[in-house]
């Protein structure tokens, strides 16, 4: 294994990119949010991932965000930069730029929209890896890509080839997590990447959790990770998970209506007085009725004040 992966452990929010109401990147509010996440004790940040709306960013905007992340971070936590693109050429360009801008690793989603064959997807990752000298995280998210996922044995083979070093496993199930631990545990970092089963994934051997919801649950998630992974206290971890679930259900059960998870996180941050900014259209903010419903649900779940949400644990 050519890299030490020990720093790639724990809670890594897929950090929001803040836009203003005119759809421009708001670097000041973005920096403030990232600094708040680090202050909440997260173990690292993923910049320009799905929740960072990489799909809506121009290449130069991604590079500006990479530079901003380094300025904000000051070497406090590892930074993973999202450099995935449908085009292998563009992915290589962004990955090389990320390396030059000081990324600790890159996260590369499966090619999207078009549907290259599985062998073409594997070659895509081999070509990206050959062009850079920092760790590569596979963003295994078939629901939002070309619907050609890499199964655990294929991932393990690419780990053996020094093509992949980490994975964000974005499935509802935790089966890929324990399969990867069996096949390549100790030789790669395995992150769970969805909403529904983070507790179970940590119990199954995940080295950490990457998700957009961590923009509004960083401290709770960190405490769950410590309980399960560091202190072998699954009972405490499950109690913390049950405190996180009301935030999870807002989106997974569409409790405030057919809205995006990003709009929900932004409204929560606004209600906490932290500033949630805007998404880039066509992701639109909650309407007043949805805001009212959200406030009521947060109050009911004791999440209107994040400093009090974990008091009873």
C-alpha cells in the first residue's frame, strides 16, 4: 500500500457549497460553514461532492473552491476534493489541479449520464490513477451515475492494482461494506455514503461516514463514530443514531413535502442562525409552508437548538 490511510477515518461531511440568491458562489458564507464544520469536530471534509453540487459547478469554480478549502482549513483536517466528471480527460485535468492545490485525496464518481461498459469504467479509473500521485476514492453511487457499479471483488482488484485506495459506498444496504472489509480490509479505507444505515455500517466495519446530512449533524455523528468504532459501545452508538434519525427522516420520508435534502439542510442552518445560503437552480428553497412544517418537526424532535439536541444521552 503506497499511502498511509490512517487519517481517512471518521466523519467527513460532503460539505455544502453556498450560493447567493442570484446563483453565484458565495465564498464568504461557504468558508464560514466549512470552518463551523471543522469546529464541530469532524475528521475531514469532502469538497465539491454531490452535496457540494459539483454537477452545477464550472471547472474553474471547482478549482476556486479547492483553493478556498485549503485557505479555510489550514491543515486542520484532511481534504478530499471531488474531481469526477463524465469525461476521463476532464476528470484527469481536475484531479491534477486538485493535487497541485494540496488535496489529500480525490473522490471520483462513476461516469454519469452516458453508459460506458464496465470495462470502460474500470479503464477510466486506471487512467485517472496513472495521472496523479495522491489517493483515489471511488464514489460508488450507481443511482446517480451510469448505473454500472463496481462490485466488492472488482473494487478489491483495483485496490490490489494501486488504482483505488478508498471507497464511498452509497447504497442503502451495508452488504458492500462488510464484503469489502472481508476482501480488502486493512488495504483501503471504506466509507459508508448513504443516509439510512450509518450505524449499521460502522458496526459492519466501515472506517467512516460521508454524507450531506453531516452538514447538520456533525457532532452527533462524531459521537456515534467514537462510541461504535473507538469505544466498542454499540448501545451508546445506537442511542445517538436514534437522535440523528429525525433529521434523516425529514428527507427519506419526505416529511415536509417533495423537496431536496439540500434545501432542508440549508433551512435548518438558517433556523440555527448559521446561514444556509442557496442551492443553484433547479434546486429551490423551501416555501413558507414547508419552512413552517420543518420548524415544527425540529421542535418536536428537540433539534431546534443543536446545542441541546444531545443533552440527554
